[in-house]
C-alpha cells in the first residue's frame, strides 16, 4: 500500500447532543477532527500507510487528539508537541430547513504558531507517494501558510504527488486573501479538489449558472472551469463534489472529474442522502476516497465512484471521521444501497 502524508490542524469538536441548539445544550459531545486528519483516517481505514503531520500542545488534551488518530491506525510520529492550545470548534447540527452552525475557537492554536523549526519535511517525505493538504491550513495564520508552502516544496523535491482540497472558510479569511495565498500554491498541485463555492472564492472561477439550492447543476460550466484550471495551473485532474441542499436533512450528492491528459469529463452516479446523520467531514471523506482510488490504480471514473460512495456513507456516521471499510464502500459503489441488515 502507498504512503500518504497529510498536513493540517486537528481540533477538539464540541457538538450539541442530537439536534439541540446551542442555547438549549447543557452538555457537549466530544470528537476530534479536521480536514487533513479526516482524510488520513479514511486512508488508514482503506489499508494505506497514512501519516498526519501537525502541532498540538504538550498536555493531556493534545494527547487525546493524538490518541484519536492512533486509534484508527494513523501514523503520528512527526506531530510536533508545541504551542499553547488545541483549536476548538463548536457544532450545532441543523435539521430540515434549519442549517447547521459552526463557531470557531482556534486563535493561537499550536499549528497557527508553529514554525519551520518544528518539522523536518525532507525526512517526513522520504518514501512518500502522496501529499494532501486543504485551503483551511493556510487560512489559519500567515505562519501556517508559510509552513504549507515549505511542505509543498519538500514534497515536490521528493517526487510526491500532491492533492489539494480548496475548502474555502469565510470565517477564517476573505476571498481576496484566499486567492492571494492559494493561487501561487496551485503550481505544486497535481489534483485539485473542491466544490462550486471553493472554485469561485479561492480561484475566482465560477461554474456557469449552477445553483446548489435549487438543484440546478450546469455541468458544462464545471467542464469549462476545469479546463481553465488545467491550463492555468498545470494539474492532472480537477474534481468537484456536487451537493444539492434540499434541506439540512436531505441532500443530493454526486461529483465530477476532468482529466488534463484525455480532456475527458465524467459525472458520477447521484445519491439521495436522507436523513443525514452528520455531514461534517463529508468533503474530506470524498477527498480520501479519490486519493485511495487513484493510488489503487483505478481509472478516473471508478476512482470517482468509489469516492462518492465513501462520502455518501460518511453522512450516516456521527463525528468527523469516516469509519467505513473498503468493502462497505465497494458494495455501495456497485449498486447495493438497500441498507439491509447484515447477518
């Protein structure tokens, strides 16, 4: 199996029980998660050698975050123990027409204050096959953005394939800042992953007249901006998840992919996901599925179908991590969505 390195922030997630609003909650459910950490867990579950690189404080809460990763077989040997605190995010899960809400408490977290002295990226990328990061990490702080660029340069020096999930977060930075930081990083990226909002906010490219609220997906618009991305940034694949939000509890879910080599565009099967148990981490489980499929040598269509099935299943699991097995994903990808009891 391949060695995959991911780099980013892991946070403590405090979520209201069930679908309670913040103002109702007398307690919070505890989980750990974060974009690149979630991807590492997915890949470890599929049997790949997955390593997550970050910084966490040298205290018991940092220990808990590391233990959450080790539980699922993720390598944590290059996690730096530095800084004052672990980032936190609070989650209020929506239902029906009431949307979910996230409140961040991540200022001055360990990864946001980490420096180059905390990581030996040349050592980290020895023997690595793939590197994955998201647009969230450079948004955390200017120093985290510099660390991301340092990691990318080391990855390319070691001949590592690089993927990026654009992941725009308006609570972390503006469109202007996102584009000024992220566009220069795209020259290192082989596989660009995102959705319609990410493409517009991070790269300034809008896919036609797509409206995810009404469910009107103009697929020709995606093919057009994918072609522009390939020409501008030189990547091998451009990939987008396609979420149609009928409500917080009912989503349509599919994806599309474009190959720079063949100019082929492909739209996957669409899943109707309802009721949604937990959509947080859905995009990360999609990225993990794409990476797994491509590393396994699947053609781009089969890799995409694997990723969409994996991420559809994630919506049925509480917490950030996608804890499905390779067999469960393959069963759904082959068409068995019956949900019948397995005896």
